[in-house]
């Protein structure tokens, strides 16, 4: 004897959870921890900090290589730090603390990183010496990244974020290091495409920003052009358009890492005006406001990568 409860729960001698048709995609923000991995000068540490209580980070492992210029990615179970000085893809577990393993390679550093939990791939875009390439690698099987498309503008020192359906690449600079870009590019995860679409502009063209994402918006914070910036800005995922200034970091930084919980954006480390930062900064998604310093990292680095679980 069995019966079905409306909403997709079927009970028959036990409980089986059957998601109803049209159920939402799995959350892409983290609910437990943010991670920071690698960075300059010559760091290979993996640190994590709590999303549920403010505080300092703890050391949980090491990447296989030292150095910065890394892109960060997150699957449902693992963190990835890709490219960087050694041009390899590192993978480490979210469910048990420990060292990363080398699972593949990608040829460039200073690339933007995006993650698609729904399709099961990490993405990389742009990078040295200033290219348009968009590449992807599998979360489920080890292997190298392969090219699947192009950005609208070739650039390096760029950064990326993502919605559930699209990857976004924001900011960056030219191969000659003479031009700073404000371009926000967008490409779909559902199908490999030839060229990303320019869908808006940052308020200021700059490189080496931290990127974050809520359910509805992409965020860019910090970075550098003529000087280092503390601005936090956001743009809508549902309506293409320019970013708007919504707050300030507590410290102006270049090359910080960005992570995202379901409630807040986090910006960690970076090169400050006079010294490298070890701050963990946090700002809310629910209201436009400034970031606050909520803890300290063990190391003070820049050109580092962020992951969330």
C-alpha cells in the first residue's frame, strides 16, 4: 500500500524523494565554507573559513604547485585551482581536508574561472599573453582543458563568475598591458559557442578583480588600473546591462580571491596600497552596502583563487 504526497514525495514501505517536474537547479553558492588557495609570493596553501560564523581561516592542505595567477572553480564536492604559474589543474576535496592532486593542464595563467554544477564542467577564459580562448574541463573525469569558444575581446588578468546557466568574464587588460577593459562577456553553459556576447560594462576598466555571485547578480570588487580600487559593483543576470557601484571594500586590493555564500560575498587577501592583505572581507547580497573585515587569513598573498562549498 503506498500513496503520493503532492510535491513529489512518494511513500511505499519507506521514503523515496522524487523531485517534482520543473524543480530548481542545485544551489551554486556555498553554505558551509569558503576556500582560498595558492597565490604570490610563492604560496601553495589551501585555507578555509566558515560561512556560518565570522572568524579566521585554518590551514587544510596544499596545492601541488606554488605561485599565483590562478583561477578558482567549485563543483558540488571539490575545489579546483587551475592554470597559474605551473599551468596545471589542481583538485581538492571539500568533504575531507587534505592536499590537492594534479588532474590536468591548461596552457595559460591569469585566466577567468567559471563553474557549472549543472553541466559538470569548469571553464577558463582569456589569459596570458592576452587571448580570447574559452576552455572547459570535466569535474567528473580527470583531463586537460579543451577550447570551446572565444571572448569578444582578447585579454589577460581577467576574472570570472557564473549564474546557473551562463559564465561571465569581467575586466582585464591587453597583451601590451596598456589598455584596461571594462567589458562584461557572457557565454552559455548548455552549448559550446563560437563567441561570447558583450552584455555590459564595469564602472571602471581594470584588471585583477575579485568576482562573486548571488542567485540574481554578478559582483566585481577591487582590482587595479591607474591605482588600486575598493569599489564593489554588481550587474543583473536576468537583464543584460552595465554594472553599478553598490559599496566599498574596507581595503583597496589588487588580485584578491572572491567566494560566495547564499547570503554574502567574500573578498580575501590581495595586494594593498602598501602591503599584502590577509583580510577576509564580507558584504551582504540582500542590501547594497560596504564590506566589513570579519577575519584573518594565515597568509598575506595576491593573485590567489577562491572556492566555495
